[in-house]
């Protein structure tokens, strides 16, 4: 594998002049005042030299205040927060820190592509538990059956990429119970925590018995629409955060000094900012889901994230990979074949993921192209 599916499909979008509903990044930048804060930090000489290893105190305090404001969780900004190069590095550092060769890590598939790579880098084995349409709900019996004496951790992601499922409190409680019963660690990727349209985001660390066994990960990328800044963070007990930091310091050491100041400011934005981000994405979701259904896709409506999963068998197409490879030339639209997110490829063979974090006119044009070429 020379390149990720996201890079491959974004390159294809450029060479074919297609609308890119593949890789998940917004086509509108985040708040201008936050961009100005990053520019000001650079010009004023804040963060231009190596920032402190755990992250600048302003950002660590802002992360702690955010966890308190939204989830009522007390986090010690000095010992329980670590700033990372995006959630991507947080995932890598956490998995390399917590997994030993021979360990097993369970993750619900389809899963974000870096999970498999990072479990492999840790020398461990990934064990998938399949989420199935239409709801992509976690199957607790299947999870229980996947646990062996070698299972070390659960790698969780809610709101879930690529399906858009938001795990409920009851589902998370069932997962938490199994984690406690089998003394498992949990690495919880919550980068879409504020992009929820139905239900609510519940950090699993807030459930009984979970605080001491959970590494919680988030990022500024999605919440603030600055995916290029690569500022993420980890929260957890001092022991877990120290373990992750020990790896992180040899991956990037530190990252993005001036951006850290800007993200500290962003995390303190009023509640209205956070509700408006999800409100506008909700209407983009509604537009794309309705349009895709009109064109003939089977649509699995997501409750969160940037993404909608569809099934293309309703268009007479058995194979999502072939469909996505041909779509740019046929129609001028790029999407992601979800089978790349599965170990059990057959489970995702006909699923295709579209991103709706795009301007309304872009989504409308993509839908017009899909309709014009008569896919069905
Ligand atoms: N986890 C998931 C589920 C994602 O979708 C992404 C998106 N890129 C990441 C992690 C990585 O986040 P970041 O850009 O902050 O590294
Ligand atoms: N998270 C983004 C997605 O799922 C992609 C990030 C990347 O390209 N690695 O589309």
C-alpha cells in the first residue's frame, strides 16, 4: 500500500476535476478570529520555538476546562493532558505505548485506516467486531466473543467514522462493563464529539470504572474546521498520559506551537459556536442524504460525523471499490469505498462513503452530476 485511500482519492479528484466527497475535510475554514489568533501568535513570537513537551499550559488548561464544561469531568491540566500532532499521533502513541507484541486490540469495523497501521506498528494483532447496517450498532455478544486472554485493549470511536453511528449510553455501558470485567484498557477516539445531530456524545471515561482505564483522544481538526493544523490531545490518568507521552516525545517531540495558542482560544468559544457547527452540518447531512436517496442509493442516515454510508447494490453495483474507481470519470464525483475500512471485506463490499462537510452549492452540484448521469 503506497498511499492511503484518502490521498489516492483526493489526487483522483484533482486530476479528473471531480467534486471531492471522499477525504473528510471541510471546504470552509473555521472561525476567522481563531485563524487571526494563530497568525498573531506567529507574529508576536509565541510558540515559534519548541513548546513544552506536554503542550503549552494555556492549551492544557483549555482542554481541561472543555472536559469540565461539556462532560462535568475534572481533569488535571498539568498531569492528565497531553497535546499531540493531531488525533493521528495520539492514536499512534497510545497504541504503541499500551500494546505489547502478541497482544490483541479489538476495534469495531469498519474502522479508520490508521488503527490497523498503528496496531501493526505496536506489533499487536487487531481483532475486528463488525458493525452492520442499517444502524451499525455495536453487538455486545460479538464483542464478548472476541475477547481472549490476550486482549489488552478496546479501540473505540464514537461518533464513528465512517458509519456516522453515535453510540448510546446503554451501548457504552455494556462495553464499559466488559472492559471492567476483563480488565481491558480503552483508547477512545472522540474527534467527532461535537458533530452530533441526534442523540448525545458520551465519553466512555465518564462511565463507572472507566476513568482509570481509558485514554480519551480528541482534536481541533473537526470541531474547529482546521484539519491542516494538526493539534490533538489526550486526557487520562497521570500514569496513562505519561505512557503516551513517553512514545510521543520520540514521534514528534512537540508540534504546532502557535496553533496551540489559537486552539486554546477556540476551546473557550461560547456554547453557541459548538451548536452552530453541528446545526450547519446537520443541514448538509440532510441535503446529501435526501439527494443520494433520490438518485437511488440506499442511504444509512448518520447521527454524527462528516460522513454518510450508502449501499450501491440498489444501483445494480455489487462492488464499491469498482464503483468508486469509475465514478470520477463517469460522473465527476469522488467517494470512498468503505471496504477499505474492513478486515471482513465482504461485510463492506458494496458500501460507499460520502463526505457532506462541503458547501451547500458543492453538495447540490455533486447531486446534480449524479442525477444527470443516471446511475440507476
Ligand atoms: N480519528 C478519526 C476517526 C478520524 O476520522 C480522523 C480524521 N482525520 C482522525 C482520527 C485524525 O484526526 P487529526 O486530523 O486530528 O489527526
Ligand atoms: N479523517 C479523514 C477521513 O476519514 C481523512 C484524514 C486522512 O486523510 N488521513 O476522510
